[in-house]
C-alpha cells in the first residue's frame, strides 16, 4: 500500500482470476471521511464488489484481460453512484400536469383524482421505467420509492438494474390498488411477504403517506409491521404549515410530538421534507435516530418552506437528498438537487460557507446510504463495498477549468454530464449508451399513457 492506504496497481496477483470490470484513469472522489481526491486510479471490480483501488500507472497488462470489461475515466471524475432517497418514480407520468399550485390543491384536487383514474400495474410500470431511465442517465444508482402498485415498481427497477427500496403506500383513503382503506395494512403485509428476499438489489418497505392522511390505528399497525421485519418505514413529515395546524387541531400536538407519543419515531423511520420543526423537535428526531431526507426543489416549487438543514446537521441527524416525484419537481436529477440544496442553505441562513460542496455531495452519496440503512454496502468507494459507481465526463465547456472537483460537481455539473453508470458491478450506461433499457421504447409507451391523461 502507499501513503494513502491504497493498493498500487490494483491488478490480479498470480493465480487470481481476472476482474469483471476495470475503471482506469481520472480523479477518484471516494467520499470517505478525511480523504481527498486521488488522481489516475485503477478500480478493479469482481463479483459486484470493489476488489482493489490502486494507482493506474502502467495498466497495459490490465487492458489485455479479454474477459474483463473496461471503462476509460481518464478525462473524468469517478465517484459513488448518487442516491435519490425520496421519490415516487412512476409520477414521471404526471410531469407538468398540474404545475404552479399550492400543495393541498395540487394533491387533493389534481393528483389524487388523476391517480384513481390512471394508475394500474401497467401505467406504474411504464412511469417507473421512465423514471429509471432518467435516473440512470443522470447518475443515480439507488432510489427509495413510495407509491402504489409497487409490484410494478419492483419489476421496472429489476429490469433497469437499479438498486432500490420500494415501499408500498399506506393511506386512509381509497387508493390505487387498495380501494378499501381497511385493507391497506393487509395489502402492505402481503407486499412485504411477496418481495422479501427477492433480490439483493431491491428491498421492500412501507410508506405511510403522512400523519394527516393516516389514522393513529393505521400508523401503529404499520409501525408494528416495520419492527417485526426490520423493514424501512417512510413518511412525509411536517411538510406544510397546514399539516402542522391540522395535527394541532385534531390531536393537540405537532406531527413530530404526536408520532413520538405513539412510538413511531425510531431508527428505521425515514422522514421526508421535515420542514416545519422547532429546535426541540429536531433534537427529538436526533435522539430517536430518525433519518431525514431533504427535498429542496419540491419544497420550493410547492412553496412548502425551507427545511432547517443546518440545525439538523448540528444535531447529528443522518440526512440524505431526494427529488420527490416528477409531478412536483419536475425532474429526477440529483445533481440539480445538490446545487439547489447548497444555495438554498446559504441564502436561508445568510451564511455563504454553510453546506459546502463536499458536504452536500456526501448527503447525496454516503448520507443517502445511511438513510437507507445501506452504509455498510454503498455510498462510498472502498474495497469490499458494492460497486455502485459513476463517471462524470469533464470534457465540456461548463466544467472547465477544474480547480475543485467537489465544487465542479455540485455547482457546474448536471446529470447529462454522467457518461458511465455501474450498479453492483454491472454497467447500466456506457459512454452515454443505455445498456439495460431501450429509451425509444420506454418513452413511446409513456407517450401512449400521456395521451390518455390529456383526454381526461
């Protein structure tokens, strides 16, 4: 090893089998604490894991491995795949359908009624495939989803080759696939039973829509299901002032305090948005080891508010980044989300040094992995971890000159600058060519569904 603690060469020793994949050249941002950029690297991948990280040097021997796939990152930045820790992938179907409305109007008068008419296994499958295509194309290798007909979401994610936590939606209204709300917990239980152990890439979970749209009984039963199987549990939390006021009126408590009273706050809980919180509530979330997902672009577009991210970080909360669904964003590009998160934090605190580029990039990688409970497998590039890796091409005018690769990625790059995407050692996109999905076919099917929507 050299002084940086990495292997020199990264090639298989005599008697070792050839690697499945070699990524060579470029600048490595492994996103581990205390380590800076490494130049001219060679990453060896075997059986879905990072076998070695070393200096590239003379890699002519490596390039002669006929059974090894190669990715040339000489003019790029290599980093962990981005993690979209909160989205509703199938809502790509509704992109641009009901813009410029307040959340309550948007949700109850536009989205909920449309979902009842349009959503079925086929349309959710089509919308999720489009979401997967968009995420692969912008460097996301793992996403946490919460929606209805999640069987179709799992099918799409599996075909795309993405890593995912797919959570069955739970709500106390007639919902797509669950017309009788009394069946919501039973449906969720059967979903977990069906998909548990299906894939090392895809994990089933639960998604309670919000404390306003789920009764205490529903929340408690969902919590019980989650605890029984150590299953990830998501919820929209304190997203709007209206939500807080309704909970105060109905229960005499804020959403956070109400959920704590029923034992809902726990380390398996992932709380999206988390905007309208006081200092005591933030400390309470931290004490209960609740995970938080910051969703700045959706929060801004729906005028929901600005989440107190700096206060949460000081409290020690694990925080990831999410895009929300394409109906309220309107994209799934985590690069754009990073840029927005950093700038929004600065203007809201009037502090230009808060939430710097490296910190926000960690939120989109290591932070997201921690939120999903996958920090031992993904989120950083280290020997032994799963090979979820992306390469950003630096050969574009807006990415030159390069002084600080972290700043370049957060403030200058976009998803379209990603050239290679690897998940679990499998190449999903190479030199901007999709390897697992046919873009024309995916988009054609979505246009069919969109035509139906436009006639409603």
